[in-house]
């Protein structure tokens, strides 16, 4: 879908009935957060604590944050997720990661992809 088509679609959302809006919300709620879930599914879980290098047996589930499972190290008490210690760790705008990655594959500048 092109940008102009998407803008037209957004403009038409105001004309939906309440029932249609409810159907739209439920359909959108069922979709996964594609960027975060795609990255999390590719990255393996840590085999050591990224902070103190304790073995994976010391890592315990510690909830979720921003769509990623968090782990807490029993040895040092610090938390981490699948992105800790990677170049993606502090990047923002996760919803754009897949588009940016595709732009890099195609050799297009990230500015053009934005």
C-alpha cells in the first residue's frame, strides 16, 4: 500500500460506525507488534548474564517491558532482555526497524526509507 493510499484510508476511518470501529480495534489488537516480536523471535535468549557473565541458570523471568521478556540475574540482581548488549539495545522507534532493515538490504538510505 502506498503512502497516498494509506492517507486516504486514514481519512475514511472517521466515517465508520461504532460497530465498525469496534471491529477495527479488535482486528488491530490481534496483530502482534511486528518489529519487536520479529526481533525477539530471531535473537536467542542469553546464555550468560550480560552484566556479570553468570551462567544462564542464574537468569530468572522478570516480566515484560516494551514487548520483550525481561530476565533478572540472581547473582548480580540486574535485569536484561534479548537486546541487552547488542547494537539494537538503545534504539528507539521499534515500529520502523523492519523498514529500515529492508532499506539497508536494498541499498536505499535510511533517510529515504523514513
